[in-house]
C-alpha cells in the first residue's frame, strides 16, 4: 500500500467502506472542503472509481484483517505526516432473528461491524490524540429501535454507538471528539439491493418499495447519501468543535413519529402493499 507523497497542511481523514454509498459521498464532501482523504475497502474497482472522481487515495484493505488494519493506519500517518479523523462507515447485514441467525453469520457481523472498528480505533487513537482529531461512527436507526429480522445488525450497530461514545468519554480530555450518526433508509447500494429484493417478492417496483419503507417518515422519502455525508463532514470540522458523544439520527424525523398513529397517516394510507 503506497500513496503519492502529499505532505502538506490539509487535514487527513480515513474512511472505511469508501467505495460506495455514504462512504463515497463523505469522501466527495470532504475532498470539496480540501481534506486529504484515504478510502479503504475490499473492492478495487469501486474504490478506484471514487478515487478517480474525487482525488482520494484508495487502499484495498480488509479491515477484518488485524495486520492489514495496523498497516493501513500506520501507512496513512507515515505517508501524510498527520492523521486527523476516522469515519467508521464499513458495515454488513446478515438477515435473521436470533433463533435463525447462524453462529457463522453472527460472527461475521460482529467482526465487521464492531471488532474491526475497535481494532482501527485502537491503532488510530495515538495519532488522533496528537492531532486532537475526531471520530465519526456510521451507525443506524437500527441501533436505536430494533428492526425486524436483523438481530445481528441491530446489536452490532448499538454496540458501535456505545464504542464511539466510550471514545468520546475516555479521550475527550485529550482533545479527541467522537460522534455517531444514525441514518435511516438511505439510497445506497445496500439499500437498493434490499428494496429490489422486497419489490421482487411482492411484484412491485423498487421505487414503490422505497415509498412503503418511508411511508411513516415525515419527509416521506429516503435520504440521499450526500445528506448523511454533509452531517459527517460537519462533525469532523471545526464548526462542531464542542460536539462530542452526540448520537444524531438522520432519518427524516422518523424517530419522532408515534407508530400508534400509523393508521391515520395519509402517506401510509396511500401506499398499496399488494
């Protein structure tokens, strides 16, 4: 893993899962603000496309590999001479309630969604302390309310949220800020695949699937990845210098809705579930 030599004064951020979705959008947002961005992931083609479009530095790294993660952090710090922020965006879903979720799938979700972020932070924190840097964990509304059929995802996203808040409490005295965003339905590669599967099973259009999924959202639509990215970019910026240990839902207002009023919501009544 080598990067071109870009030692200068611009802040440096590492974004996991940077090849698509929220990670790629965050890369674009921070590059526009003058950050040096390192994006990592396992899919070379996607990373190269984002890097070509934005000027980011791609690193083909499986963050579940302990040695590769250590080399990624050390290589980033050594190459660019500083390390200012980490965006923990990589994550996977393995569907199933507890009684049906295999141990193999449970272990895979825990390894990617929780252990890998812990490991990356373990290596990155000494650098972030020196730079008085920041961390943003990309969690989910599933960390705040249990989504049906995704017990492993729910549990690991809730744990990621607490892991990041623990960093905020333990390292805040040393100048490190750590915050969490909890997106709801967001138009990403992962969400599009889920909507396509839902739509196929019910013989409907994927756009109608999105309308059904967001029928209780006051804004009545999913988020765009750029909208989540804008909040992340703000959190790592000096504009959020006194924001620490925050858990911010980015869900169009869904958290405020009383589900008991669902029968009276016009948008839900207008959706044909057949």
